């Protein structure tokens, strides 16, 4: 399960648009399956660290196609016994404005693929109320669920690990280009307008104060945006939503060869 090409060793670079203190560590793997398996090993290790550190693992999960295989692996016999799910608290990075049993629900997918197969207590799964008639009120209720978390600098909730994806337009979670929520500095959760309707999302303050962020990015259609975010060039630019991040911790990028083909040493 080794990384390939010129990125066989983990690379640490300043990511474009992030503060100078932010470091992005990325690895490139042969294909999406290898990305998922490496991510599963990473998550097992981080769960153990968090449990040793403060007795619980506070994890925020992303929806979408890319992490689905990771969730399948974590639910499999090879992995599910390697995490003490009874001490895991599950949160969500974002959710569409749909009921939990809707095919487009992030929670619904994650429940079916992962949560129904591991021993995480139901009361420790904090789903976003995408079906709520008043999404702004639902955002407020979700923010109150975050109040149980340890606090970081600035009294912001501190998640142990946040799993994220990257859209071809540079969005992550439900932080889309041109969204006013990219300027949000006070609210922890917000209702936003997405390309296909309303959504709920964690905001930048919560993402920025997580101990670690982990991006899973696969597929050749992501090559241009990966190059724009991780490739060489001047820092400080915020052309894409993901570049508005100012994380306090390390940002891990797990890429497949197709997504990384525009990076130095991986061009084809």
C-alpha cells in the first residue's frame, strides 16, 4: 500500500491561500482503493491517539462518493474491531436539505454503509437535521450539539479529526464559491445555498480549530483543482473556497495518481 512516484515519501508544503503556519502533508497512491485503505489505517491510528489523550474520539465525516469506500472498509471485519466505537462521537461536515432516508442524504449514506455496522451508541451520532423546515434554526441546534466538545483557542469546539473532500470548483464541506458564509467568523454551523439547493454546513471557525483535517481526493477530474491548491505558486491567494481555510493543525491530503497528475513529479 505504498505511495507512488516522486511522492513516495510524505511531502510537507505550504498550501496556497493558507496562513504560513498551516502545513499540508500529502501522499499519492496508485488508485482510489489504495487511498481508502491508507485512510482507514490513518483513522484507526488517530482514534487510538484520541482515546489515549482524552478518552473519546470526536470525528466529523463527509458525504459524497469519494469516502464511501473508506466507510465500507471501516465497517468490514478487518477494521471495525480496531476502533473502540463505544467511545466515538460522530459529527457531520454538511448535509443537504433532505430527510435522513433520502438517497441524497449524507447521513443516510454513512448510516447505511458504516454506522449500522459498528457499535457506536445512537446518542453519540449527531446528525444534521436536513429535513427541518427552518434550516437556520437547525443550524443553531447543531451548534448547541457541538458545545460538548473540548474548546480550542477562542473558545471554538475542537474536533479530533475532520474528513473532507474537494469539489472541482474548490468547495469543501458545503462552502461554495461566492458564498457569504466564507466570511463567517462567529457561527459554528450555517444554512447555505448550494448549486442544487439549501444545505447545512460546519463553518470555517470549526474546521480551522480541528486538531487535524484529512482530505480524500480521487479522479482525473480533480487534477486541475488539486494543482491550483497544492501546486507551486504564490501563497496568500484565495481563489477557491478551500483556500479560505486557516487551520491551526496539520492538513493531510490523500490523493490518487489521477488527481495528483498535475503536481510536480506526477505529470503525465
